[in-house]
């Protein structure tokens, strides 16, 4: 797939050998408008700690579309790719939450508090449509309910075209959807090797430093040796399985270290100067 055909800007960055720079965003019109031309590859609408507002998400996605950019690029995809973090995975698995944000048109789902192989499998399966058992790339078996009209319209595709692209990357090379797992507990760290070995279709793992540091006894002390060592274990496991690893607290002080350690999904706090993003791009050589 060529760069011009790729709709998901985060995947595009990775396929070009670059890290992807992202940020969390509020689900509102003003934030969406401001993010339209921000220097990010993607944003993650925060719906775990903020209200789970699907109607608001659909509205925000529309405000991310910039007519001038569409005319200049020839692509109807927003220049900053929207993803959504849904409420925690939990015992009920939250398949419906994933379905609803995907049906609005997001290009990926971030799943908090994934601890087990079963939960990781469910996260991927929830983002996939069902397919015949004899079809290639059958596993994980898709459980996403069929209702693509709004998402296809948002992506600027026919429903048939949407079906072809609405699969998870990198399991499906042409897929435009990302499944991100938040690794934020010692249980998750212990199970991560099995998750990545046994569940195809995981696009990236995002370290949940806040919850992880709480459990380790050093709340929000992200530079504490115990916390740093736990993060190192996560990153090394991801690298071993060739799965992208991300960090949600990128600053001017740690961006160089994170790039050197192989982090490729870098989340910084939005600001008017976007200095961390510029610094990160310079350090990454682009």
C-alpha cells in the first residue's frame, strides 16, 4: 500500500520507519477543531476517565475534517488520525463500547487495563468483523456487529470499500484499524509475553505509567528505578515480538531517551508551541 492510499496516519508513520506522535484529546468541538492542523500523526479521544459520549465523539470527528486539507491532499481522511480510548476492559469485555466508537469512524481503539491473553484476544476480536472459518486471517474470530454506514461515510468510502479496509493492522496489511492495549499492572507484565505470542493483530502496547506506578508503591514517580525497570520489561517484551510500544507521558526531558529505547507511539500533552513534537521529530531525523 502506498502512502497516498494509507488513511491511518499513525500506521503511515510506522510504515515509513518513523515514530508516531500523538496526544490525548477531549471529546468536544473546540478541541477537535484545534487538533485538525496540529503537528500530530494521531490523537486519542479520552473516554475512559472522561464521559463516554458517543454522540459527542461523532460530532468531534466531523469537526476534525478540514475542507482546505481535503482539497489539497485529495484524501477525505483527517490529517490527524482519530483513535478512542474506551472504558476499562473489565470482566464484561466491553465489546459494545468498541463497536460504537468504531461505528462513528475512529481508526482504532485503545483498551485500558488489559491483563490476560483472554482480554487481549477479546480486544482484537471486538475490532474485527466476522468472516468464514476457511477465510485467511480468521483468528482472532471477529465479533464486531455489522453497522458500517456512518463509519464508511466518514472514511469517504463505499460500504464494500470500508469492509476491505476496516480490519486490524498489522494482521491485515491493508487494515486501517489499530488495537492498542494498555499495560498497567504487574499481572499484565507477567502475561505480556503470552499475549503477544498468542494474539495476532495487536497494533501497539501503551504503558499505563499512572496505574502501574500506583501498584508498585511509587505513585506518579515515573523516574523511580522500580517504575523505570517495570517499563523496561514491557518495552523489551514488545521489542522481542516486534510490537510497537508507547509512552503516554512524553516531555522535553525524556523524549530523547524514549526514542533511543525504541518507543514509537509517543504521547505528549497538547500545547500551542508543540515543542516536544518538534524536538522529537528532529531527534528522530525528520
